[in-house]
C-alpha cells in the first residue's frame, strides 16, 4: 500500500473515531507538504470542522495526535490553521522503497475483462503530401496518450484515418498527369510521399499563375478568377470521375497512394509510432453517405432545392451543416460519420478520443451532436483531444507553398544535431561508430519528442530545435543522460560485487526520503495524466525525478560508501529510479540509452 493510501485510511479512521463522521478514504488526497513547513504530506481538514464544532487548527491538531498514537508510519505532526502537516517515520520510507522496488510494474494497472475499451485516433494524414511538424506533434501526443491510458488499466485501440480522397488528392493527381512525365519514387530518387507532395505544391503554383493571368486579362477580382480557373475545374471533374469509379482515375489514384503509404510507413517507423487499425476515407465515405441518407429519411437532416443535404443544428446553438454537396459528393463530416459507424461495428467502444488540433474544435462539436442524433451511444461523450499548434521561431508552417517543416528532414536534423552536440561534450568518446549512430538516433529523437510533449498539449508552442538538444535543464537529453549515468553506477557496482542487501534499519537522509516519496507518486501521476489526457504530466514528473536524483548523486557517495546497509539503500534507489525513468519515458515513446 502506498504511503498516500496509508495516510488517507488513517485520517478516515481518525475522523470516524473522533467525530463520528464516515469519510471515504478515496476522497482524502494528501499533498506534498510545502517546502516552508515541516512535513512530508499535508491533509486539509476543513471538511470535518463543522462536525467537530472546533476551530480548523484544533481539528488538525486532534487528527494529528490520533495518527501519532495509532498509525506506525506517522512520526509527528504539526497544524497550520486548517492544514495538517505529517512527518513520516524515517525508517518507514525504507519499506516504501522495498515495496516499489519489488514491483516491476509499479504505477501500471493491468486491463481486465471488464476494463473499458478506449479508441484513440491520431495522425490522420492526407495522401497528397508528406508528414510535417504538425503531424509529428499529433502522432507523438496520440501514441503517448494511448500508452498512458493503457497504463491506467484501459484496453486501448490505436487507429488512424487516412484522408485518401477529395479535391486535395485530385490536385496532386492532376499535376502528376499534366507535368509529371511518368515520374516514380525510384526514377526521382525520392520517398513517395515527398514526390506526391511536390506535385501538390506544383498544382498550387500553376493555379496561382492562372488566377493572376485571368485577373490581368479579364480585369477580374481574385474570387472571380478562381471561379473561372480551368485547372480547378479539371480537378473537380477528376473528383467526380473518382466517385463514379472511373477505371483510369482509380488506377492512377491507387498507384500514387501506394507510393505515399510506403513513405508514411518509413516515417512512422522512425518516429516510433504505430496503429492497431487503419481506416481509409475512400472506404468510409460511402458508409457516411448511407448514414446521412438514413438521417434524411428520419427527418434528422433535410435536402435543399439544389439537392444538397444539410443538418439543422440551430436548436443546439450551432448552425446549418452541409453533409452532401449538390453533386452528391461527400464532405469531411460525412466521412467522419462513416468512419464512426465502421469503428462501432469493429469494436465495442466505450470511449472515442480524437487527437486533432484546436482549429477543428467546431467540427467535433458538430460531429458529437450528429453521432448522438444518429444513434451512436458514445457520440455525445466523444472526446476531442484538442491540442495547440506548433510554431517555429520564424513563424507558422504552410504546406501549399512548400515551406512546411518536413517530418523526415526534421528527424534527420535532430539526429545530426545530437551527434554534433554529443561529440562536442565528449559524451561519445570511446564508442564505436555503430554505438554513436544508435545513441545519436536515441538522443536526437528523444529530444524532439520530449520537447513537443513536455508542454501542456492544449497550448500553442514554439519549437526550437537547438534548445531541445541540451544536456542541462528540462530536456530529453538531460533525462537520458541521467539514466545512462545511473546505469553506469549499477554496472560498476556489479563489477565490484556489490549487491542490494538489507537496509531496513537505515535512517534515510532528507534527499533520499524526497526521492522515495517522488517514486511513490508515480502511480498517481500516471492516473492523473490519463484522466486529464496530459503526457506533459509524465514528462515533467520524469524531469523532477532525475533532477532530485542528480542532487542526491552530487551530495552523497554511492559506491564509496563504506556502510553496507547505507550503500544498499542507495543502490536500491539507483535501480528503482532508473526503472521508473525508463517506464515514464516509455509512456512518452522515448528510448533511454544504457551508455552515453
């Protein structure tokens, strides 16, 4: 049992005996005592003041005295107004450490047969361009969230919806058809997603040129010129042909998509993310059309004179939402409805989480409402994990102009930076080329992932590649290097024949107690990160843990400690801290190196 639970149950018993009040221990949540006061844990006593008919400080004092007399884990207490500060009996921390060290999965809950099934959707790329920095944050958040929810005892299914149809896809296809000259990834010596992305950029360039020419030649406004664009008309015609299953268009579409998927797979693999199930818009949009037409029959939707189908959501404070265009083609909302239907058929979903940027907040308000009206039991309670955008020191990213920060190039740059900085600091001295390659990959990608995940996901953030590769401060490399340092200590201990013996009688010092207390917090941090959908909580916990370890490491000897029991305690701390760091970073999808 954790020290928090022991105190919660002790306070619950005290309140019952002193004031006759039944209190669920789960409602009593001890907090770490503020540094300016003596204590390890603090309990707020205001909930029992009325029943006790005494001043808050008197209630805190009475409960504290009861704990000292009846709970062996409590050494002494002090009351500050309505706050009870509790000092844990020093040697009791040793049993806490033993308990944590003995449980390889400390902090994690196993999913049972009755555990809820949570589906997490992330990535959602378009097949007309490669993944970019925004996709990197999306994938890392989605993958980490899935890992955290699994650690909280949920069954988790990771899904991806690939937007493989629509006007944007037709733009790339048309550009390849007009100006591609039969180019393939092999002939162009490019990843398939990069090749197709080039044609998307080329379409936009040609389109803008045509619009400019029309404005000059016919004295049109920009909007008028865009409406008269023959290039855009061809792209729309191609979309209609695609929906009518024109064999030539479908063949080209399949070929180009295959190139893109091969490229995506390489990017996902290097990024360290994966999926249990991938859905494709081309397979879901018809299901969506079917559900929309079903809703039309039931009066949930309505048809306009031009043949388009809409939903009136004004009674919910929203507006009218287009679901099928007048030509019968689908919109994104229709696809999402179809995907939801297929997912519900495939899995007994208890909760659906969409990892999508905050620019789509309104979209998911509408989707939730429509799914609920169409009869999906989890529609009303779907979770839009809305995260902020990533910006760079020189501004936002734009994909149509080709100035996007490409995910592959970013990862390559991060690994190169890690190699350079590690060499400059002498952290790869004496290592083989293969070891340097592995460490550079681990540190470079770890720096990228940690920097993107340590920020509250709901906030916009500025990504600075140089700042992320720093072996000091709240960074991935700092945590990774601390882990490698601990592993080095444990290897040297093994070489010296030191084993972890009995340390039950050792009185731990202040920094050792702080470390044990932080280790004991890991389960509650994992649970809270799962409840609040925040990988940042895990990231910052890992940072606080290694920061405390480094202070301990700096102040106290480990391998040169002559007292065998004290040395055993410190080695146990090293082993447990390293395991917890590895597990915490693993929840973020970050590897930690055994050597640096």
